[in-house]
C-alpha cells in the first residue's frame, strides 16, 4: 500500500471513530447504479459519490443538457407539452 493510501485510510478510520459519518444521508443504504446503465462499472461508485455531492462530471452534465434540449426540441416541433 502506498503511503498516501495509508494516510487516507488512517484519517478515514479516525473520522469513523469520532462518528463524523454517522449522520450522513442514505447511511447504510446500498449505492444505486441504475441511473447510468451505460457507465463502465469501474467509474460508477466515484460518479455516484460526485452526484450525491451535487457535482456532476462534465460528460454527465452534458448528457443532462442534451436530454433537456431534446425534450425542448420535441415540444417545439410537435406542439406537445410535458406535464
């Protein structure tokens, strides 16, 4: 294990002992990865953590914007409104 990994693990362990993670939202709940099925499994956990923190990686933010623009385009071209 690298020195930086040991330091990180030690700090995490100390934070757990102090109870700093006890009041986190969704504590004890399994992570759900079904919202990005095309994402490689090696990236899902880190992206989920970022998403829970309110931070989206650039490519996911762009996908979100594309979906929004597609919805707007459909409304404009068909005259239908989503409710």
